[in-house]
């Protein structure tokens, strides 16, 4: 029986760990907030007292934490994962962080013989609960094959996309396209409303042609109704746009629309809307167009 | 038998007129370039000697011309459609033009009792040939119902979206979203390539999640291969972005990404790439990122 040490049992990590238990894995979970292990234990998993235990007793270590700084602390810290690991151990980081940090962790793990993969996910809380996340994996091909059984428990689409950091790069590209598409749909909606167009009929036509996208399919109705409860929060998308713009800058890649939408998301956060769904970009287009007082 | 006067038999209008013949309509076609009536006549239609004949002998008049200036000339000119029309006649303009021009034509037609619809299409040459265009219709609801049989011959999705000009507004929103999405995908591709990511695998994952869109489905493969033969030319998308940005400005709607991508398309045209497919926005992202010499 494979033991998985699972570190970070929040909104995403919690249900992922539970799904691993349901699939027959022995899951030893740890979170800085101890209460978060409760659901895992109820489901038949075990609670570890610290990172050291979760790593030392595990065959595979999985992390799902908030940002690059958290991964650095948890993986590279004095009492962290690598300090407690053994050669041949598999460490899968499913957090969404900077590709540079993912490469730094892989670099530090190499002399220890620890096999690292960056495996950020998309699909949000519903995807984590239903076990149908999309997972973009960077690292060595044979390590990917070794990790695949674990990843296929929590994800429906699990794809190896390149070397260390490549998973994060694809996740960053994903967040760039999602943010940009929400903004394009928001601009279209405000434009159509200004001309008295039947927006529901319009969205139906737009969704059926070359303009068709998942935001029109899944979010436009909520945008028309001004329902902005999250979903995926502006705060988190702001964090991700920081990763995208920094990573593009480091690579010398110029992303005019990506940068512009990063600024628009930053403005929503600065104006106190960080807790709203990212589709609230519509609110900002209305504000900029003088169509609502805030 | 209903006679359709069809004015403008180019890449789009030609096959649309032929489809009307095939569906049993008596089609009387006219184009400033007489050779363009040949395909229609071969298919069983008739060639008119001028606009006057195409309008006077028709029950329904359809136009498919290049831009707002062409519609103004053809519809409002001294020897144009309205000058030759009779009360109760239906005039459907399928050109993609400014919503303001569409409203001007409707305004001029009203005292004459001519029933005008703006009905721009999307789906390109293949959609025109296969008769499965998407058609966004602005105008009176009962005129839309009267025009529906004709429109459903050339289009698979035919939707009434609001008052005069609304069809053009939806088409403009369509072109905004399409241009912006191509640019977002282009930025993502250059970014992923810079990091050595397996782009084909990456596109597969991106297409499966919230970032999914028709550009990833239909155009990303050609973009990866740097195949930019049109398809839909930069020159035409530049014309359409002029309509979008002017119409947004007239309505006081601020479209940050729409405006930015309009500038990027303008730059491609200015640099001599107007004849390439709009997916050539990728070339500009590469140029801006110093990844190709031009």
C-alpha cells in the first residue's frame, strides 16, 4: 500500500487528499491549521504531527500550498520536505507558483536523489471535490509515469508538458488566457448593453461562432445578472497574474494584453473587490465607462 | 416564387446567392464587376444590368458589400436601392458595417415604407459556401420573421438580437472577442515556447479547461506551424476593429483590451502583413519579443 504524505489541506488540498483515501491510498495529512486534518481523518486518512512525519513515513509527498514563498518554506526550509526526504522519493508540488521556484526546488532535490514534479491544477474547488482537475506536469518523463497513478486519482486530464517548471508555465498561460477572455467578454457585454442589444440572444450567437469560449458558456449568464460570488477570487487571479507577468519578463516575452488585464485585475483588488469572482472584471469596465457609480 | 435581388457577389455574396438559387429562389444578381455574376448564372440564377433592375424586379433585396461607404452608396445613392424601391419591400443588408450606418439606412427607408434589417454574418467563406453562417439580425421583429426563410437558407444560426444596428453591434462584439482571443493565444504560445514547453500538449490541456476557446480548437495548430494563409485577412479585421473602436467611443464605452488589440492589428497591416490570416498576430508578439527578425 502506497503512503502519500499530503501537505496543505485547504480548499483544494483537502478534497484532493480525501479522494486519494477513497482510491485506496494511505494518506498522512498535514496542515499548519490542525483543524483542517479533520475531514481527512473522517474519510479514513491519518493526521501527521508535522512535515517531518508526513515526509519520513511517505512513499510519495504531495503539496498544495498558497504561493511560491510557501513552497520555498515547506520544501526548502530547515525542517522541510527535502531535509526529511530520502533518495528515490517522489515529491509532487500541485501548488500554482512561479516556474523559477519550481526549477529551484528541482535543482535542490537533484543531489538528494528526490524526484520532483511541478503539477499545478486547474478546475477549482468543484474539480478538486469531483476529482476531475486538469493537471499540467513539468519534470522528467519517468518521474511523470511514476506519479501518474496518484495524479489520475485527483485529475481527469493529466498531461506531461515539458521539463521542470513547464507545468507552472502552462498554468500561467492558462491564467493569462482566462483573465483576458473574461475581460473581452466583459467589454463586449458593456458595449452591447450600451446599444440596447438583447444580450442573452447575442451571447448565444457569439458562443456559436469563432468567438466561442468557456467564459461565454459558463460565466456570461452570471455576468449579465451581476452575480460575482466566487468561484475563483480576484485576489488569487491577481497572484497568478503576478506569476505570468514576472515569468514573461524574465523570458523577455512581451504580452500586451496579458499585462493590460493584470493591471485591470490589480485595480479591482486595489478598490476592495479582491473577494469577488474574477468575472467581476465586468464591474471595472462599467466603472471605466461611467455606467455605474461605485 | 419569391425573387431575390442580390447585390454584391464577391467571396461571401457569390456563394450565398448560389445557395438561394439551390433552395428554389429566383435570384437576380448584380455586382460592379460583371464577371462575378457568372457562377450565379451557371447555378440557374439571372444577372441584372444594374441596381435598379435588381431592386425593381425583386420581392426581397439582399446586399453583401465591403464597408459602410459601399452600403451608403448602394442603398442611399441617387440610383441606389431606396431610390428604386417600393413600399413593403424587404431589404436585408448582410454586410459588416458601422451600427450608425445601419441605423441611418433604416431611418431613410422608414418614410418610404421599406422594411430594413441589418444582418451581418460570421463564419467566413466556408460558412457562405456551406450555408451555415451565423447571422445576427437587427430591426423590427415582424420584418425579421418575414426575412427568416431567406436567412435560414444561407445561415445555420439566425438570431434576432435587437433594434436597427443591433446586428452590427453584435458582429462588432464578435470581432472584438475573436481578435482579442487570437492575441491571448499568441501571447501564450510565445511565452510557452520561450520556456521550452511541449506546446502541442500544452494547447491540449489549455483547450480542455476554463481557458478553452475556438481559437485554440481551430487556429492554434496553424499558429504553432506558422501557417498564416487566410482565412480571414488582417486587412478585413483591421476594418472591423475600426468599427468596434468607433462604435465603443460613440457610446462612451471603454474597451481597454479591444483598443490594444486594434492597435496590434493596425501594426501588422502597417508592416505589410494585411494579406495574412488574423492569426498572424503571433508574428507581432514574436517581433515585439525579439524572437524573430523581420
